[in-house]
């Protein structure tokens, strides 16, 4: 798989560590920055990663910031993106099996690197269940995304 990765100044160190994990699993990394401690705006990196995913240039995306919250909010504004903020292994598995998430967000200031690596491994190795009830729920979420009633 091709995995697009992005981080702001509060997440670049963890992004770099997780990129090595992705490579060790045999996947290709598309590193979209940032790569230093200088303050940057997380929506720019969320947009870059999500753009690669929605364009089909990446199979999945990974976003890292201080808490993961800002990246998640920004990512979920992009049509077609189902970004999940994950800080535990159960959620990493469930969001792939039940929600078919295509972008993972993690907060570098919330979880340590060891747990973040395990979250990433579980998320990347878990397939969507294809269950009818889950497909129906995702379709309803997509209807919300595309609903003109919500965007007068």
C-alpha cells in the first residue's frame, strides 16, 4: 500500500518514527511534511494527505499533531475522507472493521511512540468487515456529507 503521512510541528517526530514502521511493513510512504519544530498550520497537512487519498495516489493516510484533534477535524471536512482519531488498540481495529476509516490521526502528546506504533500496525492490518449493517451506516454518513439540506 501507499501511505500518505503528514504532521504539524507538534507531530513531526512521531510521524518520522511511524514512517519507518510503515516501511518495515513493506508499504510505501508518501511524506508530505512537516519535518521540523517551526510552527505550521495543521489544516495544510491534513489537506495534503487527504488530497492524496481522495485522488487515489495513496491508499490510506496518517496524520499526527499534538492531540490529533485538529487534524481529525480538518481531515473530515474533505469529501470522501473518514478520519478516525485513535489512541487505543480497540479503536484502531474497530474503526477499520466498522467504519472503513481511510485516514488515521494520532496525538503525539497523548500517546507514547510504542503505543502509536501498535495502533498503526493494527490499523494498517485490519480490513473493513464488509458487513451489510456497516456498509449501510457508512452510506448514511456519505449522505450527510453530500446533503444539500445541510448546506443551504
